[in-house]
C-alpha cells in the first residue's frame, strides 16, 4: 500500500463505521414505532409525520453539504453532521413532548444527511472509488440488518428511549474519529483535477466497453454560487432524478414486499418476514460482491450499472410472473442483489459529470433529492395498493425499473462522448 493510501485508510475505516451507525439508526426505527405510538397515544398516521420531518432535514443537508465542505472543510463538516445527530439522539432519549419529538427529526435528518453526503463526496475522490463506495453502502446494510435485532432485544427490558441513548453514545467515538482521521479539506493530492476522472472510476458505454473520458463541464463559479451552478447542469439533474427513482423503488419493495407476499401470495407471515430480510441481505451482498467481480472481469462502472439495471428489470418480471410464493420470494431476493451497487456506483461517477470543485455540492444534491423519491414513490405504491390491490406492487416496480433504464441511457451519454 502506498504512503498516501496508508494515510487514508483510517478515514475510510471511520467512514465504514459511520455508515454502520446510519444503518443502525434506520433499522431500529421500524421496531420502535409501536412503542412510540403506545407511549405518546397517537395513531400510525400521526406518528408518520416524523417521516416527513426527517426527510426535510435530510433534504436540507443535501443542498447545504457542498457549501459546508467548501467553507468549513471536510473534517469540520463531518463534525457538524455528527454533532447534529448526537444532539438529536440525546434529546430523543429524554422522551420529549410529542411535538418536540416530531420537530427534532429535522435535526436528526440533517445530521444523517450531512454525514452521508460528505462521506460520499470524500470517497468519490479517491482511487478505486467505485469499490470503496459500494463497500461504504454495504456497511449501511450491515447496520440496517443489525438494528432491528438490537432494538427488539433492548425493548424486552428497557424503554424505547434507551435505544436512542445507545445510538447517541455510539456516535461520540465517531465524532472523535472524524477529528483525528480526516483532512481539513478533501482536496486531491494525486494529480487529479477537473480535467480528468479518477482512474478507479473509469466508465464506458452501456455494454461495458470504451475508454474513460470526462464530459464537458461547466464553470463552477458561473452565477448563483455552487448550488445554483450544480443544479443548472443537465447531467447533475438527470443523476438526481435517476437516484430518486432508484431509492423509491428500493424502499417501495422493502416497505410493501411483506404485504405482497402475505396478502397477494398467501405466504405465512414468518416466511414473508424472512423474505424481506433476504431482500435487504441481497442488497448488502450485491454491494460487497458485484463491484469486485466487475473489476476482475474488466467491466467498467457504467457497464456494471447497465448490467445491474437489466438484472433489476429481469428480477421484477420474474417476480411478477412467478406462480408460486417461493419463486416470488427468490425473485425479490435477486431484485435486492442487483439493486445493491446502483446507488454507490452512481455516486462514484459524479466526478465524471461535473467539475472537481462542484463534486461535493452535486453529491449533496443527489443525496437530498433521492430521499424525496424515497418518500413519494413508496407512498404512491401504498396508495395504489390500497385502492386497487397489493398485486400492483409488481407492475409498479417494473415501471420504475424501466424508468431507471431510460434515465440511465440518457445519463450515460453525458458521461462518455457519443
């Protein structure tokens, strides 16, 4: 390992630990909801307001993270994000009044959103970014898998607020890790600049062949500041829409897959629960496994993304046409496996879509807009299922998969000259 790589290794490891924490906070949420509903004496719809306040904070983080990195530096931006999450978790742990509990989710969402955006931006600038980012998001999956078990075990003897206290205390070493291992600014020191891509993030045409070349990039200082410049670039907007559809698909299947298997296929609840866990496990495994295999066989990130999108579409068709519950379960697990690498690989390719100075801001925009898709599209899937039938989840999923392919076809043309 080079001396530069050795210096970066602690920062990468702290990033992985941070994403386990983010996954834990996501994984415990669903398990804690019944206890929170009982404690506050509210219904499901009322407690669901917290989803929107959290998303508002996350979106705010996405559109401000780039500015934070440019004004305060990578290290301080991470400390701001980590500190915001610690403060929100500690306040939640003291069981605030319900209105305050709803409001503090804005701070929690902001903290998580800053951490995700800054860490994605930092790793996207390193050599081998595609593999690094796939591992980063795979560790989110590890945390999301461990979170429900941790929360269920703690709720056997402790109130739900104790779970948030543990999350707050676990975050403190991470904040210290940010201070000790991250540079003040995420400026490349290996000769990269806005004129060329990271050699570890090469791309090609949709078939996986071709040479890595950057697109024409706009000035990062033209009018309106960093955010205004970033959102005026068609490639950034296309990538944001692409990830909004991706996250909407991912969460729609994760949220409603259980209902589909139980109500649509008559599967037993226990087996349906195992299938949904298998879906998330498949997503995590895909992030750990597909990228290294693609590198080994010489497939570029763009080619790998095309292959995964094709796999997602084929899995959606397989699940929809499956006559037996066991085949539908297998289709959902396979769907998760192919979904896994798409989000982190898209993040890794952002340096090929815009100037180096705009990368943190663009990644923040992508991250923030993605949560909008993750809120609106699952809600729409549920509304359609309520009015027509839960079977509609599968054609809905297929429609989103086809939309992803169509958007990706246009986006890939902006990465590599025709």
